[in-house]
C-alpha cells in the first residue's frame, strides 16, 4: 500500500518534470490499480496551475461477468459479497474526495467516475492522505 508521503513525493516529482512551455496538456500517472488511477495534470492554457485527477472505474457488466467467471464458475455468495463490498469502498472513497473539496464527475455511462482539484500551490498533507485509495 502506498503512503501519503510517497504519493506527495511522486506528485512533486511529476510537477518538476512537466514542462510549462509545451503546447499540450502534460499528464503523469502517480498511482494506478484496477479500480483507481491518480494523475497530476498541467494544462497548456494555464501552466501556472495544475490539477490532481482521480479516475475510479466502477465495474461494467463485462467486468462483473469476468470476475464472476473467474471464481471457478461457482458464483458463491461470498465472492459476490466481497465484490459488492469493494464497490462500496470505492464509492465511499469518491464521497470522501468530495468532502475534501474535489469536484466529482462522471466520464462515461460505463462507470468511469472522476474527482479533480485545481491547484496553485502544492496541496497540504491532509489532501494527500485523503487521496490514498481503499485497498482491495
């Protein structure tokens, strides 16, 4: 599991590497797993600002079917319950990000949810602690 200090260090490294003179958006992946991707983004239109973006992929029907098939074709109640619990953890994670001041959004009907925060200065440690996703 990643610590908030690791995430903060990766964020600061990404900002140092991202050129502010580029004509395109600069994106650095700070962390990623099957459910969550955390990005540092610098936009060419406002190079003095940057964003932290979080993408949460909720299970699509295909993903759910694949998961259930991987449980040895035995859709046990325990496996389904665990999958639902993981889904709830990630929805609560999104709500927690909203409580920390990030803007929540939906990117697609297939279940890609987002949270982002535009920044002028590096965020406080409190925010990096909130960005740590649930472990599954």
